[in-house]
């Protein structure tokens, strides 16, 4: 919630280290704000601070050249010209009123003397300079004493508020410690292991593994299947899920044979599931990247960059920049399509009371298609041929002969990679579509990554 206004800048942080630094700074600033506003208002206040400062930034997010530096130096920290820890840009965080200390800083000694002199001159228009000087000195001493008394009273008020805030924080920490101690004594909700904190390490890893498997098959359905064809989508998903679970079981069995403990076996299963999800996502992105929508985005980006050829020293440099822009546009389009299609598939697959009748019908169709696909895969599990169902996403309509040859070669490579990852589809596709293609005799290492 706190970093939501700067989501654009967060997406530009590619490295894990830079994101970790920003996250650490954000959590530190949240703790400071929570000391004055409470934890229930800290996230909202920090989000408002980031929104205000990003709005004041020239060209907003597009004007930020260094996201890490801007977030650490401008966006997240408290800015104040006084020593009041509650003050942020001249406004008190807990009340929203103007900070009196900042006003005192602005009204320095010279400005105060001018103000008192003007008041004395206005009050004694007919007095001599010596008389005005004497009254001025007396009036200035009174103003300084009043300001000092006000500062002392404000300091006492701050100390009292700080003590109350620390007491509240200590009470919250004590309550959390009691809740944490009670949670640690709870047994595992799945296996019943005593004092497991609600979920033991083995069951926790199993749960994460199941989530990764669901995410992996969603990538397969979103990237390689036609969501309007429940039978084809269910066949792809059933085959991918069966293969993923088989690989995970094989990895766990291999570690178990070498004497691994239950925890290390569960960790190995989760690691294998993460690798499978990464492979399926990479394959889906390559498939969607060759689709018509991604190609249309790439052509548009290529043409737009060529219209800026005057910014480049030569035609070769302009063409190289256009090719790079096209590749980036194709990658962005593929990622957007994969996220959209995978989310749609997961939504249609998970039935719930709030689902529309259309989604419920589609989900039921997926379940029926999955049952038929599992039955067909079981009936033809012994076949060795590897096939790929009809995927019109790889069709590229350009008539140029050289482009057609290159696309045919790329299509064959992608088919071989997908076939290597989804060998269980061979029997189902051969039976229902009659589409068969040969797998490479020696696939390249890491081709499915």
C-alpha cells in the first residue's frame, strides 16, 4: 500500500539488490511514521507523501532518471527544516497543522527585530529616536522571552507525546509477543505436529509446491492453449501438470534414496516446482512472442523508431535501434498477454459463489475437458511420438521468402522445445488432431529454460 503510488518506479528496479535497498528504507520510514500515527495509518500516510512528491516532480515518473536515488533521497525520507520529528515539509504529521518551529526558523532574529521595530514606530509616531530605541529594546526582550517560553512549553509537550507514543508501542509489542507465543504453540493444521506454529516446515513447503504447480500450468494454458477451446486447454494443462508432478516426484525420490530428511525432500520438491514454472513461463513467452498481436506491436515499434532516424548518425544505427525497439515491444506484449490469459484461465478454473454464470460454465467445461484429457493420456501413455496441437499463434503472414524461411526455422525450434517439455501431449494430439512431429534426437541443453 505504501509503495503503490510509485509502482512505475518500482518496476524499473530490475536488480534484486536495488529492490532490497528500497524495501528496507520503506520499512524503516514506515516504523518512524507509525511511532506518531500508529500502524493503521502509517501506510496511507507514506503513500500520500510519495504521491505528493511524485506529483511535484517535473514530468512526474518520466522525469526520474535514477529511481533508487529519488526514492531514497527525495520520495521516502521526512523533509523538515526544524528538529521536530513530527514535522514533514512544514506540516505536523499527527495533526495536519502548520509546524510552529518551521515558522520560527523562517522568522530569524533579523526578521524579528524588523517586525518589533515596525510595531514600535507605528505605536509611537511622534517619539524621538532615543525614546523609540528604549521602547524597542524593552519590547524586543519581551518578545524573545515569550518565544523562549513557548519553545519550552512546546518541548515539554513533545516529550510527553513521545513518552505516550513509546508506551503505546511497548504495549503493541507486548501484545504481539503474546500472540506470537500462542501461535508457536499451535499444532500443524495439516499433519498435526505439536508446537508447529500452525504449519510445520514440511507442510508449508508442500503448500508452496502446490501453488507453484498451479502457476506453472496457468502459464501453459495462457501461453500455449486456446482459451476458447476447453478441450485443448484442458489437454495441455493435464499433460503439463502430470509431467510437472512426475518430475517433482522423481526429484524427491532421488533425494530420499540418498538419505534425505523430510524437510530436505520437501525443499527439493519446491525447488523443482520453481524450475518447472520458470521453464513453462519461458516457453509460453516465446510462443506468445511469435503471435500476431506481439508481431503487430513489434512492427509498430519498429516503424516508430525508424521515423526517428534523424537522431542516429547513420542508417545502420537507425535500423539497429529499430530492431531493438521491436524486440522490446514484442517482449512486453508477450508478458502482458501471458499475464492476462493466465489470470483469465485461473479465474475460470476456480469456482466460487461470486462467479458469473458464464465463468461457471467455462470452468465446468475445463473440468470436463481435463477429465477427457487425462483419460486419453492414460490410454496412450506408452507411445513415444511427440506432437504439438494446432497452435495458430506461430503463423506469421508476411509473404517475404526470406522472412518465411526464418519463421519456419523458428517455428520448428519452438515446436521441438515445447515437445521436450510436454511429451505427454503426443498421444492425445495424434488421436484427436492427427498432428505428429518428430522430436530432435539430441535436444540442446537448457532448451526449455
